[in-house]
C-alpha cells in the first residue's frame, strides 16, 4: 500500500495524465488541427472505447474467456432492458438483481 | 431575449441529463472502491478532485493497494486516459477561439458522457457563446454530480455489504452509454471490434490491450463506413 506523501505524489502524477490527455489538442489550439479523414475516423472512438472497457468485464471470468458466467448473463439482461424500456434506473436494478441472484442464489 | 450562452447551457443540460443518471452509481461505486483499498476519507476526496477520471481511478486502485512503483501507476492511468487524446483531437476545433483559461478548464472537465452526447452539435454550431454554454454547463454539472455522489460513496462505504458486487454497476453504466451510439452499422462494427479486440489482447502488458482494442475498433468502423458508401455507389 502506498501511503503518506507518496500517495499524493501518485495522485498528482495521475492528475497530469488527466489534463495532459484531455487537454492535448484543446490546449494546442490552431496548431493542432487534425486532417479531416482522421477526424471522421475519430467519431468511432467513444463507441470503441466504451465497448473495450465493457466486453472484457463481461466475457472474461477468472482470467479465461467464457460467456458462461453470471456477469455475461446479467449483461444480456441489461442490454434487453435498455433496448426495451427508457427508464434509466431499470438496467441497473435488473442487471444487479440477475447478477446477485446467480451469485448468491445459485452460488455461481 | 435570452442570451446565446444561456440557450446553449439549457440545451446542453437537457441533452446530457439522461446520461448523467448512469453517473450516480458509477460515482458511488468509485467512492466505495477507494475506501475499500484503505484510503482515508481525505485521501479519497483528494484523489477524486485531482484525478477526476473514474476509469483511471478504478484501474489504479489495485496498483496503489499493492504498493506498485509510481511510474507504473502513472502509465496505467495514462493508458486508461488515452482515449481522451482522441476525444480532445475531435473536439478541439470547438475551442479554437477560446481563451487559454477556458481551454484549460475545458480540458480538466472533458468527460466521456458530455463528449459523446454533444460533440456533433458543438462542431456544427456557429455561435461561440452558444458553444461555450452548451459545453460548460453539462460539464460543470457532471463535475458536481460526480464529486457529490463519490462523497456519498466515500462516507457511506462502511454501510454497504462488501459482497454485493457493486463494481458491476460500472459496467452497466458503460453499457447504457454505448447503446445509443451503435445505431448505425459502422458504429456497431467499431464497438464490436473494439470490445472483442480488448478481450483478445488482454494479455498485453500495462492494460495496453484496452488502447489497442480502441485503435482496432476505430479502424474497423472507418473501414465499414468506407465499404458502406462504396456499396451504395455501385
């Protein structure tokens, strides 16, 4: 465990990556224009990034790729609920309910 | 007559509000997670104010708990924040006539949700006052919701049972955000390739698999758009 001053140094270094990445092109201003083709390609970044964070969590169970796990099942429920109803809380409630039911109820 | 800034601010908030709901559990989970590895309330609040990047914070926590070297913690935070370089490049034209102070504030405040919801409208808008309102209002709102709900998690951490798998709410929040984006086929291709790429490349060191997956997804989406257009022409 990192403690004391070094912990705050770690936070400061992490903060630098936050402003450094988010500000990279915004702070450069006019000097940092990207070619239009690259800008068009970058429209795909958010979808690719969010999915790259979600899918490993759903598909990898105990270090192995396996769709037969409670998180994947809960993920399918979240997908179905979010596509079917507009209520913003429902995916959270039903997704967590399925995960907890499988983990606790069925001991998976 | 309402000013352009206020019209922009109101429209930005209205567009962003549905997304911000997903932020609540995510922020609370992050607050609980920081306390659960042994950070004090003050350290957790400080990390949240300074870093202000949920994914990087969550990703760095295991390394902090394990006493990993500082450069590794920084590199991991950098890898998890790298997608913002891409967002920053895409949204930069919006700020080309803004002051340095505004650009600095906009940089610290740039988050996935506001970018995803607003980038198209921002790039099309002509009025700089409207643009500033449309960007800064939901961004500031996001900051307040994030800091407030994380504080709830930090101070409420003791009262939530440990075995509730609350960290899965993070994944649910990310799923709810990606769904409205993948309405077109190239976007769907980008998401599928990005996700599966990150799964298959998870063995890369320093969690670079996520970054590699994102790059693959972008390339695949762009290629799919290209083929779709060519198919229409012939």
